[in-house]
């Protein structure tokens, strides 16, 4: 018995064979460069479109494409947009999977349930629309398959969601009453090629435009602009399908298309994005050119631009907006670029598809190296050991080549694009080789990247993702073996430092390794932005929040910026780690300044010094730094320390490199890099135990403090009530603590929970009141195990201040590090917070490079980092003292400080921001130690030096009641 006779269904409505056809489509024009003509007319068809959703591809016939069809009862959607993000759920919901196909893997077949959106737009031509020439209808992005009719004529269908498709429509247009009908299917054969780790979001999500093509207009052109770093000259040649002239006034160039001209130029680099405005003038139109001269090559085993090896300090960027999904407007794209530039990012991998073309214009203009990646991922086939993988099946090769060509042809004129990437996580196969061969032949001026083949058969660089520090170091030392070809290639980490939730930790350690070995040319943090979807009840939704059958939870929220583009602490850390100038103290009142850029000198920067006493700046000035070419260093003498710095204060210098003048991406004064040089250490508090513990009814008093006489629990310090003070070893596990399920290394989140560190019991062994203080002896241990922490709290007072010394002695055989080790307590009220120590933001042992020692002020609420899935956050490093809630706490040694309006247990239980409801108590953690963060949600855990190993520990705090007014 046969269940089907044809490869697709045709029962009710219209023929939809094309949906499951491996071909890229039919009817579209050949791909070409994307540009905006200066004088040819265009008409945007963005806006409100009539919309009808069907449950299957064939539910409706195509009569809606006919003139006169009455769509009066249809709904409406905004184009560009995804229908599942419009209509308040009436049009279905988003689905998030990392690599699993959300449908049975049976290529090229797709489910019968195939949400299909019919889109209808009526339009008139503007009165001045020329009658001569042709007209092209352009779609910049439609997910995942569209069939198009204009005025009742079927003009074709296409797949390749994030690629442009154009149709010649001039012969079909009317002056008034044009009917554009687009049928969009969520699932198609193309979906098998688009298994990127992101939301599945159907719709016409990029612009739809009508472009007039005057007679004699250019069809396509290719700007070749190279730079010879030896002569300082650039060579320009613009090849055009239609002859014309190429004019670049600033360079005095006026040549025919196809003719090469060599002139002295300033080269384009990401650090110095020099663009020359020009024009390509053909008989029919003028096309603005933005020319950047640069030469990209593989030479001496290195990726070189303009003769020099470059170091990528990059990010992986998906297109994302928390309300509009992948339908981005220009301002959002610009915001990404500005944020990147302001955080010292110099490169973007357009993971995992060509972005909206306007983004590349911005990269040209502001200066970012770009790896432009093809819209290709077949990761889900890994579930079946890559059997039937389309990239190794010749039937799919035309679709793969179509995708490669649509990327290269569209984006070939961008100087920022230095590398083409074949796609992501698609295994290996002949189709990839065909793509690489085609790209190499079409564009000899750029290199080819692909990560999925570690033998580098088709690529110009060895690329990996999430390789651990130790392996990267080995690769840098050329000790990693591999094929001969691979051994001769440079190395990049196209993804590393998984920025999910709190973290990533270990960035500085990677950077040190990159900088130590020439072969290592840097990497791209995964990833730029959390793809949270704004949600009225949840704050931001992630996988599973729309009732998906299969999903990967909050793995979609792993960015350096929050969904609303608020920089997370991870981005602040990255900015510091990759700063283009290093400032290091080298003794004798001298700092070493190193220009770590690849090309630019320091002329855009000014240097300042300031001198701090106990975290307060007491003097400041400018620091003359000699001109340093890229890679050069100089030792610069600091001024004499100010004579009037308070005696006994902790002192030190802060040297900053700031923008000397306004730039297009940040104003003068913007801090680019900085360093701190300590001068004198702080004097530690000494406290004489002059007060004795006095029993008074149910209480014991000691100086300003009152304790419960039976339990030894602290009740108050002066007027400040204190609750629940005790040892704390638990933190709400971070995504990186929990680790990805496939990790073979210890995933401590799980092991901590198994051991019971989140449910420690505190046994009271003794309360000993004496003339020199109060001692409370306890044993802190989880049920069901024999490990414990013998914990002694020793309190003493000089009458006005109260000192707590905590001594922790491990018992039993501990086989895991601790999440944290310190004390926590509750205060009945606290809002404003002042501290002297690391700030202004969050820091953990392996993500503390950006923590600056100083005097900081904040509030309890602002000290929280609102990760989309709540987890441990907000610790401040190296805190000498902190004031909040009417208390001052001074630490010996420095401590990690956090305060929040919920307990660590409540934080741990929360799944979304909105689960965190402030209670009446502010919970304060003063930690002697924190375990490192790492990036085990996809990469390595914390390096061993950041472990909080279980060992005997002693630490102390001095508490003073301060002015309650300050609360
Ligand atoms: C990589 C993949 C990315 C993303 C990341 C984890 O394997 O290329 O698309 O899934 O892992 O967030």
C-alpha cells in the first residue's frame, strides 16, 4: 500500500510542489549588487498589508492574486515583519530550537501543518514614475519560501530567507490599482538549509521595493579597490555590465568602467575607515560609490590586510529586536554598530546569514571587519550522524550555489567584508566545496571561512568554536597537528566565550593567548544579543514560553547585550579585555603605554592621569604620551604624587586613554582604555576588644550589638535590626555553572545541587559569652552527606564598633569547589549603597578585568543585573568597605559584596525577571570567595585558578552603625 503518490499534496487548493522542491526557485533575476541609485526612482512597498493565515500550504487557492479580489475581511500585518510576532497570538507563535528541526527530518518533505501567510498589497505608481525602461520588484528577506503574483500573473517563487530576490515586473505594472500578492510558507525545502540556532519566524521580514531601471542603467557592478602598502597607492577598477564612467572627485579619478587607475590613497581599515565618495555614471543612472581601498590576503600563513596581520576582537551578530524579531530598522542597526565601536569591538561575523545590507554600509562607514556568512546551516542532521545532509547531496548543490552567489553578488562592494563564510554547522560535503570553488573564482580579493571542516579542505583559515584555552594555546604554538594544509593556515575562533547569563568568564585568559602567538588571529564572542521576546507577563520570553513541543529554553539568551541592547557586564568586561591601548604600571612612578592597534597611531586619543586617596580623586591632569605607531610602547613618567594626600590613605593612579575629539561613534572624552597603578596599601582596621558580652534577659549585648542569648544570632547593631546572619555557600546557579548537557567536564551546578549545597543545615554547637566577646560555634552541612564546614563566629567590640571573625574548617572529603563562601544577613530596609572597592559593575573571579577600584554609589535595585533568566549576579569585587541600610562594613581582607531584595533561594527558583518580587528585607552577601564563572554553557568551565576550592578560611568584618538618614 502506498501512502502517497506524489511528492506533495494537492487536495484542496492550489499546487504547491515548489514548497518541497530542493531547487532555489524560479523566475527571479540573477543576483547583483545591492545599491540605492541616485536618480532612478524607487517605491517602498513596506507598510500595512492585508493578511490571511492558513494552516496548510494548499488550503486556499490563488484567486486572492486576481484583480478585484475582495480581501475586506482579512486581517493586516506590517511588512517588514513576522506574522507570529503580530496579532497578539492570533497568527501562531514563535518556536525556538537550537539545532533540532521542529519537524520530522525527511528531506525535502515538510509537515502538512505548514502555516501559510497570504499577503496582499494594492498600490498605485507615483505620478512621475517613468514609462520607459524596466522595473524590478525586490524582496530583501522572506522566511522561508514565497510565491509571488503581480496583477494576477505568477512571477515566480523563491527560497533563501535572508537573501535578496528580484523579479522583472515592468511589463506587468499599471499606473493605478496594482495588486501584489505574496504567499509565504513557514516550512519549505529551504528550511532544511536554515537550521540556525534562533527563533523560527516566518514572514516578509525585510523591505519590499519597486525599483525603476531606466534605459541604460547599470545591471550590476563590482568595485575592485586594492591598496599597495609598499607604495601607498590604491588601484581602482569598477567592472560594470553596462559601460559608464567612474568618478572619484577627491582622488581626481574619472575613468571608464573596466579601466584600472592607480593613485596615492589613504587605505581603509576597521581602525581607519577611510571611504572615498564616487559615482558610477551610466547612460541611465548614477550610482553613489563608497570606496575603501584595502587588500586582503593570506600571506606567510596569516590573514593580512594591507600587508599586516590583523587581530579580530569580534562578536557574532544575529539580527534581533525584542518586539520585531529579525525585522530591524536602520536605527537599531546603527545602535549595534555604535555599541560595538564604543566597546572596542573591531569585527563582526554575521552569524549565520547575510544581514540586512544597510548594516554592511554602516560597517564600511564606522569601521568593522566583517565575516559575511551565507544563509546555510543543516545542524539538525547531526542527530542522524549527518545522513542525508543536503551539503553532501548533489541534488541540493544548485540551491547551495544560489545562496553563495546571492550573498557574494549582493555584498561584494563592501570594503568591510574581508571574509566570506560558507555557512555554519553544516557538516562536510561536496556542496560546500562547490560553494567555496565558486566563491574563490568569483572574488579573488577575499578569503573563505567555514568552521565545520577541521581539515580546512575548502577554506583559507583554520577555524574552530569553543576550543578550550589550553588547546588554543597549543594551536598557537603549532603543536596541534592536523593536515599539512591546516598546519599552514592561520587560526581564528569563530565562536568562543559563550555569553549566556552571567559571564563569560575567562575572556582575559583567551586574549592573553591570542596576543602571545602570531598564528592566532583572535575570535568572535558568541554572541552579540539575547534573543528574548518582550512579553507582558514574563518580561522577556525564551524557548518554551510559547508552548513549543520541542525547544531549547533560554539558550537563545546568550548575548553581550540584553534584548533591549542594555550592555551586560560581559560586554563591559570584553571592552576592557580588548582595549586598543594597554596601560601597565612598571614601578618608579612610570607607566608603560602600548598601542595595541594593528594600524592606527594614537593621535585620536588623549591621556589623562588621576590620583586617588581611599577611592576619591584628589588630583588629576593630562599625561603627555609620545606618538606611538601600532605595536609600539613607551614608558611614561607620572607626576609626583600630590603632597597633600591624606596620611594613611590607600592611594593609586588611574591613567585613561580617551577620545581627543568627537568621532562619529562617541564624543570627545569617551574612555577607550585605562589602567590603575596602586601606590600605598590601606591600613587595616585594628579593634581592641574592650567591651564584654553581657547577658540581659533573653539577649546578650556586646558593645552596640544585641544577640539572641540562646542561639547566638545577631539581632541588631545599634538601631539597625539584622536577621539571619550566617554562613552562606550557595548561589543561584548561573547558566555557566549549570553547563550544557553535552559537557563532559564537571558541571558544578548539578553537582552542587546533588550534594545539597542549596539546602545547608546550620547546627548550633555552642554560644560562649566572655569578657572579650562572644563566640558561636556551628557546623554547616547538607543532609544525607558526611561533609561539613565547622564554622566559628567570633564577635568582639570596642564599645562602638563590632567585629566578626569567621573561621571555617572543612570536614570530610570535599570533591567539589564551593559556589561562594561568606556570610549573608537581612536588613529591614536599605536603598542607597556606597562602597570603596571594585566597580561600578558586577565582577566575578574570571570576569573582573573591568572592575575599577574607586568610591562608588548605587542603589540596591540598580546593583542587580537583570539577566533574562534570573541567576547569581551583581557581586562587586575587592570591596574594602560598604555602607547601606544604616551600617558600614569594613572587610579584612577585601570582600565580594552583593545586596538584593530577595534571597539567593528565590533568585534560584525564578525563571523570568517577573518572578522576582521584592520582599521587605534586603539580603546582603559579604563573600570571602566566589567560584569562577567560565563559559560552560557551551565552552570551557572556569580555569583551575578561579576555583573556590574547599580549604580552611578566616575572614573578618567590622560593622558600625551609621547615620540612619543615609538609608
Ligand atoms: C554554536 C552555533 C551557534 C550557537 C552556539 C550556542 O555551535 O554555531 O549558532 O548555537 O553554538 O549558543
